[in-house]
C-alpha cells in the first residue's frame, strides 16, 4: 500500500492542474523606442555582413567562369 502513495499523489497533482491564461490588459498599441533601436541595430549588423558575403560570392563566380591560368613552374 505504501508503494501506491507516491503514484496516487502524482496522479492527483497532474489531474488537478489547469492551464493558465495571460491577461489581455497589458497590451501596447505600438512598439517603443527601444524596440525600434534594437531592430535598427540588428539591421545594421545584417547589412554589414552582406558586404563581405557579396564580395565572396562575386569572387567565387569570377573564379568559376574565368579562364584557367596556366600553371607556372619556377625551375
């Protein structure tokens, strides 16, 4: 009978659990200045990473489409 006590208490705890709902009263109509500043900072970082990525892609395309150079051997 003692072995059933933990199982029964776990079942009782889980069975009595209900879902919690958030309140609707704290909604903001528009994002604040900090949200816009964060999104602008993130956009600057993404734009800054696009420049080297574009240069790398352009260089790779030029290397693939260009004429192969003859191997130069120094004797």
